C-alpha cells in the first residue's frame, strides 16, 4: 500500500472528476481564482464546519457565535488599517497592460524572501536581472495595489456610496464586541467565533485553492487581559494540533513558521503560521496571531463608542487584548483530501481511494442492489437505504454500473463502508458489508446493521 500524497494535478483532477471542486464559471471559460463546490465537496466542507464549531464553540463555555454582514461601513476598513495597508506589490507588462505580483515573479526567478522586500528593492532587482513578463515583455516599476474588492451601496453613485467586500471576518467580531458585552455580560477571557466568506482581489491567482479571490475562513477573536497573552497564545497553539488530529491530518506534516518582525501584519505583535506538507510544497492552512488591543482601540477612537471592558470584581475599565486563531476552511479541506489519498492494488488492478475518517467522509455508507434490473433486490435495497438515511444522513444509493465499478467509485470518494443486497438477502435478511480500506466483506443481519456500523466508527458527531 502507498500513502504517497497526490501531486497538485492529480488532486485537481480527482476533485473535478468526483464532484468535490469544479472551476468557477467553467462553461463560460472560467473566472480566475474562483471555484465551485460540488455535492461531495460541499458535504466534506459542511462536515469540517460542524466539527470545528463543535470543538471550538459548542464544547466550550467561553465562546459565542456570530455571523456578521459581508458588507460593512467603509470607515471600519479605515480604522482597521486595511484601507491603507492591505496591499500587494504589482508590476505591469508595458505592452499588454497585464498585471502580475512582483514578489511572485521574483520568486519564480529564484529570488528568496521577495515578499519582505520594499517596492524599490523589487524594482531594482527586476531591472538588474532583466526579468520580463510571462509574455516576454518589459515590466513597469513596482507599485502598491490594494486587494479589497470595491463596490457601491444603493442606486446612486459617488464616493459616498463606496464600500468593500470583507477581506477578513475579524472586523465583524470587533465591531460587535460592545453588543456582546451588553447582551451576555461575559467574563474574560471569552471569544467570538465566526465562519465567513472573504474576498481578496488577487493579482495572479494560482496553486488551486491557495491563491484565490473568494474563500472561507473559520476563526475567532479571543479577548484576554494583556498579562495572560503568552500563556493563552501557547494554549491556542496546541489546540491547532488537536484540530489537526480530529480531522485526520498527520501532525508530522504540520510545520510552524514563526513570522518575522519584518513580515508581521500591521496589527500583530506575534504570529505563527501553521503549514501543511503537501507533495507540491508546504502551504499555510492556519495561524494564531496576537493582535494586542490594536483593533478595539482603533475602533473606539474612530467610532466614539466605548469598547472598554469592566472587571466585575474590581470595576477596572480597560480595552482587552486579542488572540486570533484562524483556520482556512478551503485549504484545510484540501489538506484532508491530500492526507487521505491512497494507492494500492486489488485483484491485480491499481486502485486509488480516500482514507477519510468517518466523521469527515462526505458519504458515510453506500447501499447497492446486486443487480439493478431485479425489482425485488432494488426494493429491498431502497428499504435498507431509507432506514440508514434516517440514522446516518449521509447515505448514497448506487446502482450504476457493475458491482466492481461501484466499489471503485465509492472507494475513490472515501465511503468507509458499502452495503450490498443480494439474492440471499431476500431469504435471510442479511447483507454484505465491505470495508473500504481492507476490501474485506462480512455478512451482517439487517436488524444489526446500524449497531455494526456504529461499532466500526460510523458514529454521529
């Protein structure tokens, strides 16, 4: 058996072929940096969402959920610093006008740590090394480009109606901090958790889900006393590994990157990026950042609202500091698929399958009639399917192709067990249950099927 992780091309092909992820707007030629989730990708995504919410919100006494609007008053982005500091370096092809990320072009030409360079340093290197655009044309000087998507609110135009699609979910939690204090009277430390779509006008989207213009993150802002930040930073650093174990990631493939002082975001005093070791490179899938009191302090100054917290014992009023654990949902999903990928041989034939944990598998169990043209088999299979559907939810009825093709299809989408109804089932009310990983088969009584699958790990979460 091989647990060799798939190449990026193999991942992209699998995701499209089996209905996990499709290119966005494909029949119209696509739209760079956008992807659509198919039925299986959405199911996997929903399972990760549910596990994350249970682990970090429902199972904790100090976390509150939130779902803030994507559109916000533009003054929020001025106070947060995004209006002036959320920028990427760009260069233009002087003949075609096509724009490119300057740091990406430099990295493609072997320049290390290009992201940390100033615009002037990038311009100098491009000229010194005579770097051309991908079309072979000269490049302009490097300029700063704000990545927020601009839009307008209301029917009338003008700068007074300009706002932005959110580039992060964090600000929705900061501007609702006072609402949570007034409604729930929480004790420090406590957190606000949110899942949401974010939009960044990437200049040159690439690497599948890693440089995209629309994506989803799961994160929370954890409000603390300043004196406690180091201890709690370490706690949330360790919690990332608990999450990785829960969704089936090999912790040996998780690497920490301590972000240097020069590369820290404008709001951060310390940030650790968590990277996963894919076959095509080590890529960031999450982070934990210490944002100090930067956001609440700025919003208090800019809005005039009192965002101080009142200690219930001492009456002291102060602005809390904040820790921010962030999880890229799309990137975590791709890591789960990559981690689960396996190749082996069955009956002398090559096979690929996804070794998903039952908790995350898009389909938990599939039900087959041995033959689709035998009404009695189909009727009994439908009855078993309906019963399992009520109990497990994510159950698939499959009668397309011969039984071998069905096994291969379910293996490749990661279904842990399949249940086949054959002619003996009509006589003894038993079915054949096949294990995805071992391909071993076992006869099980229909009235014992639910408990059998539970014992095999098919438990609701």
